[in-house]
C-alpha cells in the first residue's frame, strides 16, 4: 500500500503542474501568434489561420470585456510585434 502512494504522488504533482501551466502557456502563446499574423506567416484566409483565431477567441473576448486584461494583452503583444 505504501508503494502505491509513492508512485501516485509524482503523478499527482505532474497533473497539478500541467493543470497550472497550460493556461499560462495559452496566454503567453498569444504574442508569438500575433507575430506570425503580422509577418504574414498566418492569415485569415487559410484554415490554419482561422483555427488559430478560433483558439484565441475566448482570450480576445475576455480582453474586450475586461479593461485590465485588455491592457495586459496590448502590452504583451506589443513586446512581440
């Protein structure tokens, strides 16, 4: 029984790290994505560009409805563009 706990603890820690880091990586991915759009590697006309816009739409909607989030997005994307 003690061996089961010893092996399950790293799994719990890895799951917690993944659960906390994925939203951070999602938000931080907006800057490089915008860079790709500005430099014409992605655009609205191709399916990949449309998929990226669809993926980041919740963050953009949040930014439009919450001024502090919008200010952060503008500042952060400005670092990349």
